[in-house]
C-alpha cells in the first residue's frame, strides 16, 4: 500500500456533509478539533461544492482545508440543476444516488474501509449510516442545529407529543425543557402546511432509526441549552461539542487555524467601511445563503433602514435562480437614497463583520450558524425567521437566551417597515437594549469557556475521541459532560 494511503487509514475519520456552506463548515471545525487530538480527518461532499469553491476563489481545485482532505461525489444531477425550485426532487435523487456514489468513493480512496474509526454525517444525508453499515464502520451524527430542534423532531417523528394538525393547526406545543410553542415558533417541517414533503419524510425515517447512530454530537453547548439537552438523556442523548465557529470568535486564534470553505467571494471593502463608523453604531442585515425575500419584504426592510437614519451594512446575495417578481432584489430607489448612510454587499466576511466594534446589532433570518457566530460576538439580534429551524431559533433568542427581539409578521404574513423600525430602536437604545447587550456579553463569555481546555464541549470531544479510538472502557454513547 502506498504511504499516503496507509496514513489515510490510520486513526481516520470520514466526515460526510450536505452541500450547503452552513452544513460543511461546522463539520470541518469538528474535524479540526478531532485533528487536534491526533485523528486524521477527511470530508466528503457533493461535486457542486467543488464547483462553487472554484468559482468563488478563481484558483485551482482545493483538495485540502487546513489539513483536512476534501473528497467529492456526485449527487446524481448536473451542476446547473435548479435544486432550489425542485428541492423535493433534489433530496429524493440525492437519497437514491448518494449512497452508491459515496460507497464508490470510499472503495476508491480506502484500501481497507473497515479500518476507518467512524463516519460522521449530518441530518440532511442520514443514509450515510447505511453506507457505514455496509463496511461495518460505526456512524456518528453531527446535529447542526440547536439541540432544541433535535428534541422537537425526535418527539414529533416518534409521536411522543402532540403537534399541530390540519384539524388543530393552532395548538400550543408543550415539550420538556422548552418554553410553550405556538405554531409560529415551531420548525416549518413539522407544520401541516409545510410545502417541502421530502424533509418530514427524511426526518421521520431518521428519527425512527436513531440506533444507527452510535453517537449524536451537537453544534451547541451545554450551558446554552441545558434543560432541553437534559430532557433528551433518557431518550437518545445528544452531546454538545460547539460552538463550531471560527477560533477567532472564541479567543482561540493563537491555538487553532480555522477550517472552512467559502462558496461565495466576500466583499472585504465593507471592513474598511466599518472601520470608519462609530463604535456600536451599525445595523448588520443578512439572510444567509438560501433565503430569498419576497419583493414586498425587501421594500419594508429598505424603508425601515432609510427611516432610522443609522449606518447599515446589508448583504443582498443575488438569487441563484432569479425570478421576474423582484424577489431578493433591492428596490430601485434604495442605493441612491441611502448612499451616504450605508453599504450593500453581495456576500460579506460575516464573522469579521459580527466581531467588528462598529457593529451594534444583526437583523437575521436566524440560521443556526449565524446565531452561534452572533452569540460568540456578544451582540444582540433582531430575528426575522423564514423556514426550517429558523422560527424556533427566533423563539430561543427571545425567550430562552434573551439576546434579541423578533419582527412580528402581520396577518397576511408580510412585515411593515414601522415594526422593523421599532425593533431597531428597541435593541439600539434604552433599558431593553442595555439588558440585551449584557445578556449577549455573558453568553459570549460562556461560549469561550466551554471550548477551552476542560470546558464542557472540549470534554465531550475528548470523550468522543476516547471512544472511537477504543481508549475508553464504556462505549454506549451515553456519557455527556454537563449532565
Ligand atoms: O454574507 C454572508 C452571509 C452569510 N455568511 C455565512 O454563511 C453561513 C450561513 O449559515 P446559516 O446557518 O446562518 O444560514 P444558511 O445560509 O444555511 O441559511 C454563516 O456561517 C455565515 O457566517 C457569510 O459568510 N457571508
Ligand atoms: O440546500 C438546501 O435546501 C438547504 C440548505 C441548508 C439548509 O439549512 C440551513 O442550515 C442551517 C444549519 O442547519 C440552518 O440553521 C439554516 O436555518 C438553514 O437555512 C436548508 C436547506
């Protein structure tokens, strides 16, 4: 066997991620923490990621990210397939073609796949556990959303609690370790009017066969979600190992280099612009990589930003598949009328933005990566959730973590600019703003503690490594620091 292959198979873990930036980056950061404990790590994902990385960097194909080897397999579709419009079809084809393509990748790259210590997957590619079983390799899952979502889906898809139905769509959901939730607070995939059938199907299949996963790790931390984490101990424990964010946000820049991929090129000029703004003055606005806001909502945000007369930095990512109704586009008047007030970029270096002293608050769609990055930056949020986990993340922000406010929708599902203006003023000035900032700073300090040597997340990583390498006598996946 060639030397490189021998090395690849020694103490080796293969991570497998869905193709979105928000799924791959926490996986890579977990990989980095495993590597820091002597594990060799590779990450496999679909070809579209290689394609986007190439486009974003303009350089040759990347095959490593700070020591983690990148491997690619086909999702069974062409690179220009419009997955956004046909999400259910996409998930279906990925579920059918992914397993054999991943299996072929493993055969091609590993002479003795059995020697792999473990495969680690994430929730959108649960079939990875079947590929692991084919080679007799143990499988772990990295749950990349709050542990609250893990608990909600587990109870919903195992029918352990009542959830809204077509006949009772407005029922209040009560679950251990969580506040009472109205339908606006629940993940969209558990609601009877959810239009994406593939996700309930996927989660239903996943949560009924959790024993396929010997370990469930979480991108969260015990001190942030202790009640809901404790509530899962008797059912199927989750071990928080996060926040899996860049080390610079955790005061660890001396010790660890970040591991992440960039699928879109960041506009760095906004950092220079931020540096010219007064401390804690700028409203940062971004809706992540997937959400495309309807034109009316773009208009409401634009009007509110103009009216509050405060500096802003707004990420308006051009829609991957543009539509003629103006969704995701700035109103035509906006740039001219606000040219001395703020900046608009297509994609920002978000973690550098959030930790910049000029940034005061973040209007966000509540993607979990954005949430964790904000928690680690110690600034308050204005939640404007759209789908999937985001409504529940918004509920956590307001009622559990107490670090932000939520933009309430009107009866027709739209938002008014006045409501946004009110939310901005609430987080910028006055006693509510002060309290939110205090809470945010306290959580930031907590996040730094848990990843430092001996902190709860660091210990959970240590235990995981002990167990996959066989350095531990107890292997039932039940140990969890913080409990
Ligand atoms: O202009 C932007 C907007 C987002 N992000 C990053 O993209 C990820 C978005 O993940 P999240 O879970 O928040 O939302 P998603 O895009 O998956 O909906 C986060 O790590 C952000 O830091 C970025 O780098 N620049
Ligand atoms: O490609 C899709 O259909 C897709 C990609 C990513 C999605 O999830 C995002 O990931 C975050 C971490 O799970 C999550 O917090 C965020 O709200 C999602 O937008 C969903 C679908």
